[in-house]
C-alpha cells in the first residue's frame, strides 16, 4: 500500500514511524520550518525530522496549492493518512487516493470534534480520553469512523496523555489500513445528537482563578500546554503552574499559605497545592524552592 502521510507535531510522529516500518510511505507532507521553542532559530516540524531520519521524501507547505496537489497525484497514493497536519484539506485532495483520506483524531467521536479534543476532555473532567480513525470529509471531524480506542485520564498531564494517545492512534491507524486493504473495514456514521465541540483552548481560559473551584483550577493545570499555559499572579509576580493538586487545607478565597515547603492557594470551595512552577523569566522549579525566595509576610493570589 502506497501511503502519503500528512502531519506536523509530535503527536503525529508515532503514526509516521509505525507506517514507515509496516507499509510504504512515499511522501511526508508537513508544515514549513518555524520557530518552535525559545530563541529565534527555525526548526523542522517533528514530522519532518522523523521523515528525514527514515529517508522519506518531504514536502513542506502551509496550504494546499495546485503545486501540492500535483505532487500528491504524482506520488500515486493508495491512501492519504492525516494526523494533525494543521490546515483544511480541499475536496480535490480528498479525491486523489482510491482509498480516500483517513485521520487520527484525538477523541472518541462524536464527542469532542475540533482543534483541542484532548485538552477539552481534561477540562470537562472526562474519566477517559480516546482516538478515532475517521474518514476526512467536508465538515470539521464529521466523517465516519472505523476504529476507536480509549485510555484512562486519571491525573496524567496533557503532554503525557497526548503521548499515550499518539501511540494508541498509531496502532489503530495501522490496523485500520490493514482492514481497508483486505476489504473488512466497517465504517460507522456519527450520531449528530451526540456531537460536542472542542474549540481551541485560549490563554484566557487557562488563567487560574481564586473565585473558581479547586477542582476547576486543578484541571486547568492538568490541561496546560506551552501554547495555553496555566498562570496566576501571586503578590504581584506572574507565575506559570506546571503541576498542582487539590489539597485538604482550609483557606479563604485568594489566601496563600507557605509552610514547610508547601505552597497552598485558597479557592472558592477548597484549596490547591502548587507542586512545580515556572516564575516569569526563570527556570522551572519546585513550588517550595520558589516560595523560599518570597519575602512578603502577607501573600495573596489572583487571576492574572
């Protein structure tokens, strides 16, 4: 089976790596080099770096132009596999491969259609998250699916959960392609009545708030990413919270207690203990190490 793979972030790498070892990936299409970490240097996408390592030809593009369509046709794919590529695919592209375009989506559809399914599952307090192997059609994540799998969310952070689901998605994608090849695949249409939306998470949504519950604030920290970090202001200092947990301490809303290396924040209905933080302009450190440098006697926190 000749496969064109389209993807960009780290979430897509396990799928590309698995397909390259189990099938014939003739072309990897990915977003162009960009500034992806601190500094100003351009870096390749994780998919490009993986494709180069595997010896797979790479086509970089930020949109589907006539030249891209021509390159895809010339590669004569049997199927196009898409994992978080990063732009809407036109009907012309969807019609090129005889077996169509299939996508690894980070939810058990029809729940959480959209750009941020894994973060939305965490923020909503879902017990489980999952992936779906779906056909790409016109409409956001509206296609039929043929395989789904779930994992428990528990207290996993967003990065850990994404990594686990990326591996699960790679396995289910390979299984789906095998079923498509031998004709045993069964497609299930989504129930429109069960659709929920997973809109992109904004930075404003991720700001911790003392007037909110400890549970809601803990979920923000759990769902935090570099693009939308969990943040607060403590006694005038901006602070990113990398890890936290609900605590049994009895504090008033907006209060802060620092005691024996613990930093505990009062919320509307309970308390949140900070575990790992990154002060603005500084490195990651334990909350206790950061609090050791505080000199104020009266501490308070608020939404930044």
